[in-house]
């Protein structure tokens, strides 16, 4: 499991949990509960690549994430150095 922080507009949601086996789509559903941006309208971007809904985070080798920026329908995932 990793924990991410989500910055959306002026709000910051700390320590959103993302289990190893959960898909990107599962994360989008969690983010929907926080941001009210429908999962199908979200675009998650990590290191310049759009994340596919059917991939889990462990296969992408994403560690704990410093900030996920949510602006409109795009969410940028930035890893910790």
C-alpha cells in the first residue's frame, strides 16, 4: 500500500490509501469521493504518461507519492524523489 496526497483547487487531501492490488480505476473512484470529478472524466498522469484504468500501482513501481494535482479532469501523479 502507498499513501498519496491530493491537491485539488485550494484543498489538500492527505494520505489517500492506494492498495498494491488496486487498479488505477479504483484510485479514480476514491478521488471521485473527494473531488466529485467522475472517474471517466479523470485523466491520471505519472511522469508524463497517462495511466491506464486496468493497471495496478505495484506493476507501475510507484512509491509513496508526494502530491497528486487535480485540476479540472487531469490529475498529475508526482513520485517522491
